[in-house]
């Protein structure tokens, strides 16, 4: 399994790009217990989510998925919490 939060290319990750005006729901919101969700709207009405947490002064990307329901699926939350324990 790849290390959670590893990235390729130049190693940069940009959160909340394109949020601009009008103001709506924040692109990054807390889920509790030190976990955060960053949201992005994709073409075709799809919604992408990246779940992350702070660890050792960095943001660690734990999991990303295409959201199909309004509520974050329990399996995705369980995977994120498991990976959070691995990095903290």
C-alpha cells in the first residue's frame, strides 16, 4: 500500500482552488477528531472529496473518492480513521 499522503510530480497539493465568489459552503471543513474534508466539483455533476489530517506540521492526504451521496460513506470514514492512526 502506498504511504498515505504521498504525491507525485512537484509534490504540491492545492486545496480550495476556484472557490471565489459567490461564497458558499467552505471547500475544506472539519469532520471532527482532527479530520478534514476538502471538496471539489468535477465535470458532469460529480463531486470529489479528499480526506486529510494534520500530522508533524504537515497535512497528510488520507483518502480520496468520488462522492455519490450527501453523507460521507461509513467505509470511507473508517478507512480515513485507520490511516490517521497509522500516521499519528
